[in-house]
C-alpha cells in the first residue's frame, strides 16, 4: 500500500468548501477513482490548529500513483487551481509505503 500525505492550511471561512473538494467524495477522489488501483481518500482536521487539514490518498502501490499522475496531469492541475482559492498553504508531508510482514 502507498499513501500520499498532504497538509493544508485553509483560509478562514472556507473550511466547508475545502472539505467538499478534498474529502472522500470530493473532486480529488472522483478524479483518482479513474485508476483501478486507487483505494480511498481520507481527510482529517487538526484538533489543535483551526483550519489545518491532512489528506491521505491510498493507492495499491507507488507505481500506480505515479502512473495515474503521468496520465492525468492536466486534470490534476485544474483541480489544484480551484483549491488555491481557499487555501493559504499546501505542503507535501511525504509519500509512505507499508511495510509488509515486518514487526519490531
């Protein structure tokens, strides 16, 4: 499993719109669903910092995510422009892969 993790700081008063676009039924998830190896998007709100959110996009593999991005760059950028209208900051937290069978 692969997870793309992003942090957003949302403009005050734009939280509801942000949640609709970036949530599990929003514009991003609808775009990602075009790829058979996309799994799900999770959206969480920071309990201590108002207006701060994390998105977690789950994919079968990093290769599937990269393949999707290569084939859908234009659509991705179009949604990105929409999101810029109600966000102050966006930061890629990282790309994470599951560790299968490992325990410490």
